[in-house]
């Protein structure tokens, strides 16, 4: 079944650069992810000290969602009806490994509660939901590759069944220094002049960061 | 005792990832939770690990933490009285 939904905003973060709806908004050379994510936080004047307690996957997902939603979410005083559907390949492996290292030695057995809480990939959705007062549907899937068709059907279903007014979709992959976030907002109406039809082709173009330049 | 208090402030900032907070910003009697430094329940668990790892103190009753972690003053006093390393 075909639905006429639209992609209205996007944020891509990769290779130490941020692209908002296709436009290169920030780049930082010669930095690791920790330095880069902190620089993005400062550059876009985000004020949320809990950011610095997050693991790297949550930082990546949080930044990509935050930069996109700052134009969409006017206030977090009231509940915002935006569902979140994310996926990635490595789940929370980056933090899982760090946690395992902290419990590997019987002589130095001091597991960190603050690390342990991030040993699930969907925690990053929780961070986004807390910040933006989202209490809507959310799901995090683990796939080998970006599941464009799956994401399209899932978002369409949420909108058509009126589970949410908008759906924040994304691929948020991170393992060690290899990372990539592609996050986009799907809604029923064409809310701005940049809106693109929500279909397989546009989602694939979005994933390769070529959608807005065509 | 003063050296221990300075050490605690430094460790808390590092272990709890308190960005943009310096040792000088924390007063000895500031509340660590609530309106003070604004620490949360996960931070409390991290402080329990810190006591164990760095000072050899195992808290058997987590409820004790409420009194111990009131401020730098109370933490330093408890550590001085109970440390094994």
C-alpha cells in the first residue's frame, strides 16, 4: 500500500562532519569521536550536562536527533508526539566491550554502574525521549545493513495507524572510532519547501547523503 | 583532611564526568545531590564504587550512602574514619 508521507528534515553525522538537510554545517579535522562530539555540542550551543555522562552511541544518536529536532520541537514543557525508530549494526557493542573489560580481572573487579546502564542500544532513544519529552512509540532494531524498506514500512504504519504525528527514523552506528548517523523526520504533510516524498528511493538517497543535492 | 577533600572533588569531577565544573566550584558543605551538584541515582552507585576502589570501603547497606554522600565534608569524615587503604 502506498502512503503520501514526507521526509521534512535530516541530519547526517560522519567523518567528523555534520550535514543538516544535506548542508555541511560543521566539520572538525584531526579529532577523535570524543573530541568531535564535544565540539559539536559546543558549536550548536546545546545545554544539557547529562550529555557528558552518555556513552558514545548515545552521544551520536543524541546529537543527530537534537540538531534535527531543535527546529521541530518548540518546547519540551509539553509531550511531543514523535515516535522514534532507530537501527544499527553493532548494537551497544562499543560499550559492552568497555564494560566487559571492567569485570575481566578478579583482582580489579570494579564494574561501573554508569557504564553498565548503556549496555543496551535502545538507551540512546531514552536519552532523546527524556530531553524532548517524548512518550510515544519507540523501537531499536539491529540489522546487518541499513534496512531502508523496513524503516519505510514501519514509519508509514506508525503514521497511518495514528500512533504518532511524526516519526524520527535513523541509522545510528558506532563501534570504536567508526561511526555514522543518518536521522530523518517523517510526517504526513509537506511541512517545508525542502520536504521530499517518503519512499524507498529518497530514503536510500538520504542514506548516501545525496538526497538534498539532487 | 583538606588534602582528602581536594582529592575527592577532583575524583568526583573525573569519575562522574562533570563537564564545566572545577574543583574550586565545589564548596566543602555543598549538597552533592538535589539542588547542589545535581547528582542522580547512578552517580550515587558510582560513588559507592569509588569508596571501594580507592579507599577500600565496602558499603554493605546502600541506605548509609544518604548520610555519607551529603557533602564533601561528610564523605571526607567517613573515609577518614573507615578507610583501609
